[in-house]
C-alpha cells in the first residue's frame, strides 16, 4: 500500500480523512483485503475537494495505491504497472468502453476526478490506451446527492469501486461496508446545508421560469415526456459495446396520450437487466424490432415534438437508434434553480411536493415516467417559489 503524504492543515482537521471534528468518517472505514490490487490515478484538483471519495476507498483497501497527477509519463510505479499482465482500467462510461478483459484483472486502475478531469487524464496518458477497459453499469442509482453528476447512472468513486470489486471477487455483500463512511459524509453535508437556513438575497422580483420551461409552456401540445431503459451488460457478461434501448415509454402531458414499446435485444440479454428493469425476461426477449418500433414512435411524436427527460440517457439511447429530436433536461433545470436537490427522480418528486399518479407502464420504466410527469407538472411552481 502506498501511503498518501500528509500536509499541514491550517485548521483543526483529522490528519487521516482531512475532515473537521464532527465530520470525521474514519471510524466507519472498514479494512477489506482483496485479491485485486486497486490503483487510483487522481487528478490534482480532486485531491483538494473535501467531498471526494477516492481517499475513502483507498483507506479501506490495504491492497491499493493512490497516485496524483495529470500525466504519469515518467512515474516509474505506474509505468511498471501497465506493463504487467492482468491490468484493466475502470472507467464507468460506456461511450469510452473499448474492450472488456477476458478474465478478472489482477490489478485495476481507477481514474478519479470530475468527468471532464477523468477524460482529460485518460487523454493525457497514452500508456492507458492499450489496456482493457471495464465499463460499469450500476444496479442502482448512486447516492452522491451533494455533487452534481451528468446522469443518475453516474457513481462516486467509492461506489464504483465497491460495485466492481463485488463482481470481480464474487462477494456482493462484503464491499457494501465501504459505503458506510460515504453515506455518513453525504448525510453530514446535507445536514450542514440545511442548518445554514435560507440564504440572504437581494430585494427584487421573484424568479421567473427558465428559458427552457418558457419555451415548453409556449407550445404545451409539443411536449413529450420520455424515459428509456437499456440492455446493459455487467462485468460478468464480458460483452463490450454501448447499452441499447430496450424499453421505451412516453407521454404527452397536454392530452395524456401514451406510448410504450419493448425492443427485442440486439445483443444477448444482460444477466441483471430483467431484474433491474423489473420486467419478465420473456417479455423483453419477445419485444419488437427497431424497424417496427421507430415508425410508430415517429407517428406518436409528430413533427414538432420537444422531448423532456430526467438526464440525457433516454434521448441518447433513442438517438443511437436513429431518432434525434430537440430535448430538455429537467434534471439540469432542477439542479440549476433548486440547489441541494436530491439526485434521484423519485426523491426530486418528493422534495417539491409533486403529486405522483399510478404507474401505467410496466416495471421500472413505468415508475420513472410517473415520477417524471409529476415533476414536470410541479417544477414551474417550485422554481417560481424558490429563493
């Protein structure tokens, strides 16, 4: 295990976790032996982020190392590592996944930073480009509610490492202990934000609708709420490639028209896909072809449709099947105008007091589209009433 150099602190903080008294999470960090050596490559700016989690994961894993930098050319330890057999890179972004390892790696490189920082780090280190990459599709949404992520499927570093080690070492319960300190940190941070009370504000007019919502309100008949679920493979499938659209649901709030379709998987059905989607595997395997679904969807949408979703995943899945339309990300609006929001769509609906109706479509997609409709209906009022 490579130690992390300690630096002098200007305030009273724990020298191990670098958190102030009352926020120290060291007592919750387990010690977990692993067959897999985990090597963290951390962007320098991420080291200064108090709510980063790579250090948390590193302290929990004796068989781990942490190296800080942007370019690791000339770093003897990293250069030696990439020449060893059985090394793979964990980079949980399917768009960047190139090939999966044929067997569980003996060493796993974990890139740590914001998404732009992590991509920069990958580009700056050609020595990583020849290594197999492991793309992780989470079984459940992450809990990083104190930091904005590009999509609900994105995980904190400690969450991603716990999930991938559970799969690599075939021990799905043991690594959950890594998340206790993370959960504590998240709850402490949210409690601090809540305890500050309402921030001071300048006198002036109440906030108005953001331009995206004003545009939707100007043509409500064109609005289509959309959610899609993917056929995404976990590590055990060893099946590289981007996730493919499998279950699509849509509704027009103005008139209540609904659309639902199952698309037959073009690749083998992921091992956990049916469980994650909460749909019988037979129904998924018996879905329609893309050629059959797309004309029906085009007719449902109409020529002026404005797609609305929570995050960008559904629209991106649809675009991969050849249908791209203007879209509005309600999650981004929520995050921009209502700071400190919960990341999950279900939690967001509760946070703004949305009236969630019964699910009319199957499985997880049915629940998501019901929450999405509730958030869409309540969001304008929540924004107008925000400080």
